[in-house]
C-alpha cells in the first residue's frame, strides 16, 4: 500500500509499495478503453502541472489522466531559469499552493527541485522529472508495460542502453528493478557511464555484450547536445556502436522486448525497424502512462481527503443558505 | 590599560614548548609574565580559567567578511564579532568583495572598518589579478603598503598558468604568499558537489577530485621554478595532501590549510539536497577525510582555516543547482577541531600550531605565542563545555551552516585581543537568558 504524501522518486520504496502502485495503475487502464473516458473520482479536485522543461508526452499524459478522473487540470509552462523571470521557483510554487490545488506536478531541470518544494509547500508534489535524478512515473509505466507483456517483474535481465549519466529514467528504473529482484545491465560509452554506475548494475561498453540474453532492452534518448560537450565525437559514431538494430537485438532472448521513453531519435539510438517492430513496446508504454498517472493522482489526492476529517454533506452548505432552505 | 590575570588554567603554548598549569598575566596589552599559579600580585581583573586551556589567540587565515559590497551577508563588524565568539583573535579576509580588494584604497577601507569594529584583528588579503579576472596582475605593492598579508584570487581559480607563475615571482618581492584556490574550471564545469557515488545517485553534476589535484600539481611545478611562497587553500582530497607532502619533502616553500568541514563531513552530508552542504571545494569521501586528518597529524597541512563564507538565507533557500557555495565557520570551528583531539588523539599542540602558530608564520603577522612581551592575544578554551549549535543565535549575520542542532563539546570561554577582553561566554550566555526571559 502506497501511503506517502508525495511521489518524489522510486528510491527507497519497498517492493510492496511498488507493486501496489503498479496494481492500482492496472485497474485504471480500462477507463481509457471506454467509449466515455471519464470517471467522477476526482471531481472538484484541482491539479496543477508546473513544467519548467519542454515536455509533450509527460505533460499531455498527466493532463489526460487528470481529466479522465474529472479533476480540473491547469498547466503552467515556465522558463527553466527562474532567476531571469525574477520570481524564484519557491515563490512561484507558494503562490500556486496558496490557490489550494490538490496536487502539484513538477518537471524541472534542477535535480531535487520537487524535494525542495515538498518540504516547503502544503500540497502533494509529484515529480514529473527532475534534472538527471528521477522520473518515477516513467519507470512505473515501464514496469507496468513489462508486466503486461512478460507476465512478471522479477528475475528478469534488463539492459538499459545510452546516456546513463544524465538519465533520470535510468535512475528510477534501476531503483525499482533492483528492489523487485531483477538484474540490471547499464550499457553505454564510458563518458556517459561513470565508474559509480558499477554499484548499480553490471556495466558494459559493448552493446552486443550488454543486450546478450536480456529479457528487456531499454533504450535511452541521446540528447543531441552531448556531442558539443565532447561526451561523443558525433552522433554517427554513437550510432555505430550503440544503435539498437536487428542484428544487436537478435542477441537478446528470442522473446525479448524493446522499450524507449521517447522521444526517439530514429537511426541514432534505435533503428526504425526495431522501434516499429514486433518486439517494441513503445506505444504500449505511452498508453500505460495515462493509467499510471491516474493511479498516482488518485492515491495522492485521495490520501489528503482521507486524512481530513469527514464532514457530512449537509454541513458543507453555507449556513445562511441552509437557513433559507430550512 | 591595566592588568588581567588569567588564573588556574593550563597554558598550552607550543611556540615556547610550554604545556603546564600556570597563570598568565597581561599588563598594558602585553604578556607580562608566565608564572606558577598564585604569584601574580594584585591584578585589576582576574579571569578564572579553572579547567580551561589558555592558548595563543586563534587565527583564521581564510574568511570572507563580505564588506565592502555584500553587507547583507556579513560586515567587518559582524564577522569579527563572530570571530571572537568562536575564539579567534585575528582573521585574514579574502578579496572577493565589491569593489574587489585589488587596490590600496579598498585595503585601507577594510582596515579602517576593522579599527572601528575594534574586535578581532583583520588582515586583508589582496587580489592577485585586477578584478579577480585572472588576466592582469593587481598592484600588489600598493596593497602591501596598505596592509595586505597575502594575495589570492580565492573563489576564482587562476586558470592562466603564466599569470600564476608571475604572481609567485612578483609577490616574493614583498614576502607575500600566494594563496591558491585550486580548481580546474573546465574540469569542474558546472558541478555543484563532489563527483562520486552521491552525485551519481542524486543526479547532480559533480566536480571531480582531479579538478583540484591537477591545479595543485601545476602550482607546485611552477613553485619549483619560480621560488616565492605557495599556500594551498582548503585542501580537500587525499591526492592533494599527498602532492603537498611530497613537495615539502623536496624542500619547496609550500604550505596548506584544511577546513573543519572537510575533515568532519563527507559528500553524504548533501543528503536530500541540503544546500548548506554545498561549497567549493565540495565535501569529499571518507578516505579524503582520513587523509586530511593524517596530513594535519604529520604536519603536511599547516593550518586549519574555516573559509567562513556567509550567504543570505535567500541564496541558500533555492534549488541545489542554484544555491550559493559556502558555509559560515567561525562559530563552529573550535569544537570541530577539539573533536580531533578528543576522539582521534591529535596532540593538542598540533592543533594549536594549526590554529595559531602556523597561520601567523604563513601570513607573517604577530601572534601564535604567549612569550613575555608578546601582544596579549589569548584564547581561553573550555574543552568540556557542551552546547547545541543554534544558528539563529550566531553573532554572524548569516546562518548557512550544516552543523545546526549539532551537539558540540568545547568552546571559547574568553577571547582577549591586545590585552582587552572581546568575548566572554558566560556573559553572552547570561545575555541570551535575559533575552529569552524578556520574550516570555
């Protein structure tokens, strides 16, 4: 049972908490298959998304999740550099919190930004990606997708390939996969895979060794700006060694699945015929993202309601109006 | 000025090879006599130092007093008030003020502010380069005449090796040490903590140890050619300690300092993005902490300095990436240092050398001795006093410390500068009690 006030990351969550989140998410999947995709669960609740970094998939997914639960969703896209705007992140968040939302979703380029806010504002905080730190809802949707396809979430060999150093998706996934009892391999060039990663999983600099006999191959998006900072000579050279093509995928288990958090760079980290091929779960990941975010909103917003004293419906009517009615 | 007798304490004066029960008499601002207990005659004032250590005044050779320009963080007045409260009778202040201390006029301004504050002695450190820009040498001679005791571009590492070479050569003409903040800026990049397991876990950009070590090695290589004196500020890594140790073995004129936070905390203090654990150089690993202690014990590290770096709450109450680097140190240094004596068997003489004798020697300033006739800068330390760190009660204007709520053992009971009592812990405690009662 997940009883935390915030969802800041998957590090430190127990196996039971992780499975409970995934189980809850699974129950929400069906709503998106209905003709009328809306339930009244969070009617009258307000959810604010505060996106300091560009995001299409995650922002839309949260918005759809909130709306399918009947919550009112407001999105704020802000410049990542709060100082240039003149208002600090904390002041912006405090102002939003003063409007009494029931949950605040935040994406920010600074690692720890959601943790910073969670300590200072009176509102559940959901981390939608903080710098290179964590992206918990992405990892949860990855887990749900694996379980849907493979049927279990333990004793799997999962290869995560790409820019490990800067990847929040990796960090959230590694915490959860290890807690659930899976083997993690981290694959990439040494510039993007520091020695510290050895404590997190098996380190490989050779894609073929990294994916050999894997059950799951998770490809990461390569940020194009990495080549300018000399992490890489060129995108071409990166793709020569780390692009998942059919030949490389053939080394994984015959029924291995391929995942990618998106947006994909076709031909750089993943070949088109793999991204679009039978082993690819990329679109299922996106579909499951809505269910995962519905589950998180449901658990965090309802937790606040459960904690508040139950007020009988009649008491909620304003006194003067009640007199008139009476 | 009259006379003060410090009675009943244990005098620890390594410069004069003394460690014994003795009274200390101060007459007209100077140490008058060191004698056996009870033979001091009739002083104007007697300080009961029973159970205390009486040591030459502590000298912090690396602080930021922020004046002129950043008076909202600290002033010469508040900074020196914090100094005497922490047991320091003198501080040397870095040049990164606004305007920067790169001219005699700014040096004089700081000196005048210190005279007006009339608390701890203040020794300004001049900039190596104009505007700390790392391009052209500042007028070191003019600043020397105005009172600087060393030169440093602290906070802005000197990336231009030729400039560093010339700084070492030129400052030697005045007998001034060049104090180097060792950090290869390209390698440190926009890192905000040590590069290691914790930065990897937290997704924060790291500064590798090599960013410091490469520059320590460079400057030792330059020193070998140029002569002059090199002082390495806030050594933070095991390899840096080793580089200094080997340079000293070759007889080079290099000295080094370490901060209490670098021998007390590891990178894990960053914990859950605590911006009070953000500083440059960053907190490192436990192996580095051990190496710094070893360096202090074998004399490789000459001095303990706080790098007292006050910042306003608003500059720390932000995302970790955006937070200002640095912590205040003057009011927490002494108990953290005493812990080395109590828990790790560092000889007390070694500690007093690192906190008083050696800083005086490196900067070429008076102090570090309780010899007859010396200026009466004296710190009376109660090694057993226990107290809790309450940042809101700091004398400093700023509260940016990772040691808030720590239980400490040991504190300065009395701080005497030039024969005048500048701080009494018992009075301060009574004052605090009065204030608390008044607000009830």
